[in-house]
C-alpha cells in the first residue's frame, strides 16, 4: 500500500501572525525584521505585497528598502510564533498521530492509516486542513500531497500561497523531473555546483545519472539525492514525541565588535565551549570530535574539525581542541565577526581512541575533578539561572546579537 504524506507549510508565517494584529496593513508591503540599528538587521519574513517588490528573507533591511522604499517594518514576537506553531500542530493531530514538525512553520503528516476516517480523498483532506487552519487561527498554508516526504515537500513549494498540490504515484515523473535541482530537499548550492559541472540542472537530470557518479561527487548525500530524484525516499514521518537522535551540539556568537586578538578569540571560545559542554552533559552525551567555524565581516567563512584522543563533555577539553583549530586557520589581527563551536561524533559513553600511556591515570584523576567542578556549576546555574556563575576567562561576557545553539538531528 502506498503511503499518503502531506507537507503543510504556513504561508509567510511570521508576517501572517503579525498581520493578525494589524489587518489594516494586509494590502501594503510589510516585513518582520531584526533590529534595524544592529548588524543583525535582516528580513525574517515578508507578506505577499512585499514579495512582489522582490523583498527576500535573510537580506539586509537596507537592501529590502532599496527595492521597496515604503516597506513597513514590524518587530518579531517569537513567543507568539511558538504559540501559533503549537496550535497549528494540535489541529494536525486531529487528523493523524504521525505529525513531524520541520521547523516552526512546516510539518509532515502521514495520513495513510487515518484518511478513511475523513472521506479517503487525500487532496480533499488537505483542503479541509487548510480551511480549518484559516477558520480557527486566521492563517493560510500550502499543502503538498504525495507518497513520500520529499515529494510532499516539493508539492507544498510548487504553488503558493494557500494551495494544495498533488504529486501522485502514477505520474510523478512528469511533475517532478522538469523542476530545477534546487527545488528538491537538501539539494543545496554545493550539490548544485558539483552536479552542474556535468550538465545536471534538473531533478530529472540527476535521476538519469548512474548512481555511482553523484555518490562519487558528494559522498553518501549524493546517493541519497539520487534516490530522492527517483522517488525512493522511504524515511518515516516521526511523531512529535519521538525525537531523532542528536548528531551534533553547537553554539555560535555574532559579536557587536569584531574579535581581532587571540585573547578575545579564546574568551569567545571559552564561553561557547562552556555552553556546548553543558548541553552535552544535559543530554548525557560525550563528543569524539570538535569543529570550529569563523566568519569575517565580509561574511567569508572557514571551518575546520578534529578528532579527539578521548571522548569528553568537559569545557576545558573542548576549549583546548577549539584553540588548536583556531590557531591553524586564523591569522593574527584578522577580524572575526562570528565564532562557532560544534561537538561531533556523539556517544553516550566515555571512549578512548588511542593507546593510553603511563600518565593516563593522572589524566583520569584530573578529569574526574574537572567533571565534579563542571557539574557543580551546572547545578548552581539550574537553581539560580545561567548567569549566576561563570569561569574566570569567560567573565564579562560581551553582548552578542546571535546567541543561537542547535541540537542537530
């Protein structure tokens, strides 16, 4: 039996939520943005009239206003967006218990086992969900209907706003294969460039390749993209309570003032490693590798990673590895706008990757003391708040515009 998967994508979500409080602005160009007086002044969302002027998400405010001088800017209210996201997913839950959020404004629904309860017509069910969301919450969404998650996602992007698109199992090739390669989930700019060297511009072009070639160019992801292009996505829709295993834990800061000395970089890295180590312990995890990312004021990025001799969730171990990587790629005096630290190769146990030496017992003793210290710090922060205590070299934490951490799945 073919699966029936829906991908529901709320249209201009942030802007749509804001316009519920400003109905008089629906017909004029509106964008939700960050602080226009800071370096993080970028467009977070825009309504349809703003789109008509070419305003794009993630561009700077000055770029958007150059396209649309009369653009009205509204501040974001993230708590409100989360409340609406929960309410939307609760409505989805009336149709199936297999609801997998994909960000704050998108979700997959597997209605294979429940569609008979709602008439048995998948496209009609999608239309019913759209009407229910509009009636109860005042929001619109686009829905893709297909037999796998990737094509359902393609369907929701195919026609916007407020539309249902069906990509059926008997004629999906005529709809999917002519689409540009970048329309497919996870076919990012790097994949497009690599495959474009072989004349592959469309999803059908990728599907026609020998599977070994995209795998040779892009590794496992290349093979996965080839399978997607051929309709072979078998990934399940995960219920909201069933979390995908954490594959990485990272944090990054964008600083108001560029970092230009090693001492400043170490201070920033110390804060990041403190945060990442604490979250590793919170998850009961250890990392076997560390990655560092740097971005300069011109947005040029560089990243490096290294494996550790033993798995860890201690701040000092992460900091030592991070600084070793920074010293290899950073030229003294070069300005750093953003600094990121990510823990990789996660396990739930303490592992050693090289032969131990005569000093191992001393190291283990030191690690035990450090473990006790850092867990004591965790306990103080849990009771009195995250700012209650900090390590000496991380004291006087600078103000940042991006204090974002993410558990990668």
